[in-house]
C-alpha cells in the first residue's frame, strides 16, 4: 500500500484531524511512517486525485464515452 492510499483511507475513516493524529493512525493501522509535516502534501494529493477522477467521470458522461480505468 502506498502512503497516498493509506492517507486517503485514514481521511475516510477519521475525517479532518490534526496532522499528528493522522500520521499516528497511518502508522498504527498500516505500519507506514508518515512525518506529520508531510501530511498536508499527501492530503492535497488525495484531493487532487479525487478531483481529477470526478472530472474524468463527468467528461465521459458528457460525451457518452466509456470511463477509462484509473
């Protein structure tokens, strides 16, 4: 599992918590060490990926094309 996926799952489970809490949860749950000062970067990457996937879905629906796998 990647750090990005671990942070995505942690955010889904915990919601918005402090960087320290999220880093501790990722370590405890997934065994991955994430420095708390790196958490905002990973959160932004998760949001960007989700936004891109949503944009792709809307674009595919608009033109009737099948959705490409991610």
